[in-house]
C-alpha cells in the first residue's frame, strides 16, 4: 500500500510539474511562433530565407504537441464515465482519417459486432486511444496496405485485476505494415520511444494509461513482415462505475 501511495504521490507531482511547465512555456512559444509567422509574411515569396521562419513555425508546433501529450500523460484526472457507443466513436475517427489513408493507398475495412451495447467509458479519452492507434497504423503503411478495425465480445474473459469478472469488449486495429521487431516491441509504450523522424513517442504510453484507468488492457501482436494488431480490451460495463 505504501508503495502504491508513493507512486500516486509521484504521479501527482509529475502532473503538477507538467501542468506548470505547459503553462509557463505556452506564452514564450506563442511569441516565437508569432514572430516567425510575421517574418514569413514579410519575406518575398521567392526569398531563400523563407525556409528559416517555416522551420521555426514547424518546430514550435512540435514543441506544442509534445507538451500537450506530456500533459495528457501526466494528468491525474481519471475517466469521466458516460455511456459510449464505441462504433459511433470509431466511425467518426475513420471518416476523418479517410483522406490521410487514401493519399497513401491504405484501404480501411470495418467489422463491428452490432450486439455490443454502449459501455461506460470516457468518450474523449477513448477517442484519443483509437485515433492514436489508427494514426500509427496508417503511418506504418506509407506505401499502402490494409487497415482493419473490428469489435467483438470476449466470452467470460477476465483479468486478474478485474475482480468483478465482467465480460470484455475487444476493439482490434490491425495493419499490413512492416510490423515491430522483438527488440522494439519491448520498448514501445515507453514515453519518448519512437522510430519516426517526427514522432513524439507518447502515443502508445497515453493509450496504455487511459486503457489501464478504464480497467482494461492493451495487447500488441506484431512480427516483422506480418503487420501489427493492437487490441484494446475494455470491460463491458453498462451501468455507472463506482469509485
Ligand atoms: P509515435 O507514433 O510518435 O512514434 P507511439 O507511442 O504512437 O509514438 O509509437 C511508438 C513506436 O511504436 C512508433 O514509433 C513505432 O516504431 C511503433 N509502432 C506503433 N504502432 C505501430 C504500427 N501499427 N506498426 C509498426 N510500428 C508501430
Ligand atoms: Mg503514434
């Protein structure tokens, strides 16, 4: 128990620090970006110097993204539960990602179990989880491929942590990308681990945090050359959660 309290304390301190940092950095960062935008507008369209303010704007946006994600990761606030229709959430995300997918020759297919009822969850947080996973899948297939998003009920599946042994819903995001090496598989989800030039390495860590707080589980199945399947397991709870 003492260790759990210490861990909770540490996370709370981290959350306070991250929130403070985000707040302190916001204004100077906005200043840099604004000044760079002014410079970009002042320069002639064919100026050799245009590249510099553009890099500054891009990098300022990148810092902003890292800070927003870090804030999310360190945020001590747990899920705010309301009934969530998973298929509507997934449908909306897929609609918005169609363009990014289409421009890379990625086809998207869905297979939803229509018997799955709305579950108690934090809709905004689950949207982030599925968006991160779907984006990762699309980013993993720059030369095209297939993305599939499916849902199903796992019969009497229960976790050690899940004392009430509620049934679980699985949402699976599978791609035909290059897969993940065994070495990298051990590292994904560790904050800041990324293999991308412009990645933050915070996406999967955020997914794990949110799914864990929902008393669920994130499962990663991936082998080099065989694509990647990430399953989000969530308790199929239909009435308000206490505590
Ligand atoms: P980011 O996307 O910013 O790199 P993530 O935490 O979302 O950070 O992902 C961490 C790393 O996990 C990625 O850089 C990539 O190496 C690996 N990864 C995640 N999803 C996939 C996927 N669908 N296929 C292959 N590799 C993946
Ligand atoms: Mg990502």
